[in-house]
C-alpha cells in the first residue's frame, strides 16, 4: 500500500533538493575558482625565472604545467606564449615554431596573435628563411595597420632586406621608421629582436648570373684553403650567385682575409 505524501512534506522535499543543488553549484564554482587561482599562482613560478633569463627553468616548469592545465583555463594562452618565447631564447626553433602556431590556430582569443606572429617571423629569420619571415612580419601590419608593434615590424623588415642584400628596400624601411617613429632608437629595436643571431662577417669575392662560373671560382678558392661557399639571391630582379669566404665572428678577422685576397688579385667586399 503506497504512502501518500502530504503537501507540507512535498514542500520540504522540494526545499531539500534545491538546497542540495545550490550547495553543489557553489562547490563547483569554489573548486573552479580555486583551480584558477592555483593555476595563476603556478604561472608566477615561471614568470619569475623568465624575467631573470632562466629559460631552462621556465621550460621545465612550463611543460609540466602544460600537461596538468585544463584547456578551458583563460591563463593557458599566457603559458603557451611564455613557453614559446623561452624556447626561442634557448634556440629550440622547432618547438618555438610549434607553440606559436598553436597560439595562432587553436586559441579563440586574439590576446597574443600579433606577438605570436612576430615570434613566428623571428623563428623563420633565425632559420634564414627570410621569405617566410618577411611574410609573417608583413601580415602583422596588413591585419592591423595601426598596430602598436609597427616600429618593431619595420625594423625587422629592414633586417630581412639587409640579409637578402636588397639595399633599396632596407633604406626604404629604415626611412619609414625614422619618419613615423623618430623617437625609436635603432639600438632599442635591435635589442627587441627576441634572439639576436650572432653577427657574422663574410668576404664576398664575386657575383655571377651563371652558377657554373660561381662554382668554378669557389672551387679555385677552396683549393687555396679558403672556406668558400655559394649564396644565391636576387638583386634588381635578377638572380645572382655570390661567392663568399668564411663566416667570421669579428670584422677584424674578415678584414685580415680580405687583405690576403686583395693581394692575390681578387675584388672583395665585406658583408655583415
């Protein structure tokens, strides 16, 4: 025989169920909040060594955090960006590239879009893929002509043009930089490049439109124990094969080699 629930009893049951539901909801919010606070505190553990330049410590702790963090956490993008910069500083270009690509393609917010694009450009720059570096730097300005990073981007584009020996483009970028950002010092912008690749000096001995001629000269120099190599690049719309000797850490070393080559009758020019 079933027992009939009276009206006061039904109200009591309804109240209890609602109380349980509300308490569960509060508990979920509390747990979520605590996890968020804990995650924020964990981020502080990698921000401190990052500022001190201890990128190995950042990577070690950051990778651990990445494995433990939930994808829904708002701070996760901060974690990825700090890790990307740290890998770039440590010279792990493949991992830095991977992280910057994730920020650009898998996060919904635009919090670090421009920064990640800049980092990706720096990865290609350091890999000497100057075409890809230029594409990424230009895209920052194309997507946001008023970007606060314009001065930095212009300087980087000037360095890409310099590496490709396109002097007119280099001068154009630097002139635009001087006109639009007169207070920005070149040294400051140079320092801003996430990893400054070590500057090397090389002695150019000749430039040819035919690769066979360039190879012949390079081989002749190698037989004289010069560390000669070829480097192809465009200038004025034409493809040139440049014969270069050495990659020296100081200009003085390059000048010593240049003087020796000049005595042997070779026309030379030093490039950074």
